[in-house]
C-alpha cells in the first residue's frame, strides 16, 4: 500500500533521491527558467505588443546585438494602457509608432531627421521633417498648434477640450529625454523586422501550453482506459487492448496530421490533435501496472472488506502507479513540444502571426546556408534545449522511482 509517512517526509524522501542526479537537477533548472519566461510573458519582453508583432520594415534581418537610434511618435488617438494582468497575458498595444533614424537636428518648431539606411551603400537620403508637437502630444484631429511669439505653443490634446501651452525649448528637451533613444535587438530581427528575442520568449509560452494541455488530455484518456482494462478482464479488456493496438499501429505524426486536417488549424486544434495521439503509451503502461497491483495482497484485502471498485482503484491502486504516470507525462511533454514545432514548420499548426518556434524555423529555413543562419538556428536550438531538459528530468524521475520500487519495465517510456 501507499507509504504511511506524512506528506512532508514523503516529498523529502523523493526529493533526496532526485537530487542525486546532477543532470536531472540541471534539466529542472533550465526548465524552471523557461516556465518563468512563459509566465512573465509580455511583462518582460522587449516588444510587449500583442504577439510581439511590431514590424520595422527598415530593420529586417539585422544581426544579434544590433543597435539603432529611434524616434518615438505619439499616435493621435486614445491611450491603450491596460492593467498588469491583461498586459501579462495578452500584451498591450503601443501608444507610439517608431522611426529608425541615423541622425536628427532641431530647427525652430521642427525636427529634421534622416531615415536609417543600414550598411547598404546608397546615396544619403534627403532630410525629412516633423513638427515637434506631433512627436510628443496626441493632438486633436484636424487641429494645428497655435504659436505665440515664436516661443510658446498652444495645443489641444485628443479627446480633451482644454488648451495647453508649453515652450518650444521645453518640448525639445522632452523629445531628447523621452522620445529619442537607442534600441538594442539582442537576438536581431527577423525577415519582417520583428524582435527575435521577444518572439522567442512568447514562443516558449506557446510550446509549454501545448505540452501541458496535450499531456492533460492524454492522461485523462490513457489513465481511464488503462485502468478499466487493467482492473477488468474478459471482453472489456480485450476490446480496449484491441483499440489501443489499432491506434498504436498508426504513426503518431500521420495521426496528428490527419486529426489537424479534420479539426482545422489553430492553437486549440493543436491541443486536441496532439493530446488524442499521446494517450496510447499511457494506457499501455497503466494497464500493465494496474494488472500487477490487482494481484497484490492489499487489493485482495480491500475486496474482502467489501470496498467498492472505485475506492480500491482511486485510494489504493492509482496512488501506487503515480511514478510511471509522472515519468510518462514528462516524456509526453517533450514529445508534444516536438510535434507542435513540426506541425508549425509544415504550416498546419499554429498560424501566423502567433510566435511559434517551428514557424520561426520554417520562415527562415532558406537562410540556413547563408550568413543569416542564426535566424533558423536560434529557435531550433531553443527547442533542443527545452526538450533535453525534459529528457533529463524524465531520466532522473525514472531512476528515482526505480530505486524506490525496483521496477525496470518502464524503460521504454523515458
């Protein structure tokens, strides 16, 4: 039966077992970082707009560490500020639009600037100009600022009736302090001029969410069918085993593609498609474990005492097979991430502009043989690191439970 130790000593015992594997601890640490990035989401991404989809057409395919000067222009519309939780999970539309520049200067109430041209050998472009009030204030549509004595500006804000006054010199200082700055792209930009680091960070949320929901679906189906088959006998067991073998005989990727084609493309469909293909291994292992537990003396004692089947299964059998269930779940988590990336690579998974690591590789696969190979290699290496962290955790859990129970028949799982 389940160990009679209290929950604290129970967890402490297994934690000590798990800590003996340094690689498993390393995998847990790496995975914790990915989880924190996924949870914090838009609150820590350089581009906090929804789906990190801000595009700088002038800055396409810039290398990692690229730095450029920007002018931040206030849009003539109401503010899009949202609460912390909304920004955390959905993102926040920007109140500004951004212009990459190579130089600027002030003259009266105007700012003259040259657009960023990169390293292309082109003639110097002509200067463009903007009114300094257009940069700082969300001006009321159709109204022009009024200038008094050439030094004071009167203006009216969007959706406001009050007329404000401010000196030109003060507006210039505000622009230089808050509206002209250097922006650094740590991992560069993609072919659409989007920040690679931001999309990579939100891509972690997509991959982990697919793993979590797919594993939950596979556990609900696999544990249910495996438990029924393992505890039953006769035609019920035979029918479930036949169904398991039929589904198991179909290659997983083909089954996922077929289900995706039937359900359509999208994130919800990917959750369901992957979950419906990963329950087979769960059911096979749980059936074997339940059959083994069914012959144990404590189960026989429960039957003799008149306990119901439900109580015997949920109170005595399933708690004793939690080790294999946990190991299978970790392995399936890694599998779900790989399958989702593969589907997105084939353009039948998560659809643009949702940031998916597989889609990022697909969008930049033509650059692998060029000097821009990092565009595809960075998301590819990220997938490898995350999947390997789950492999290491799974092997650590397997050793931990094997050391406890002496079981060796789940080696095919991890």
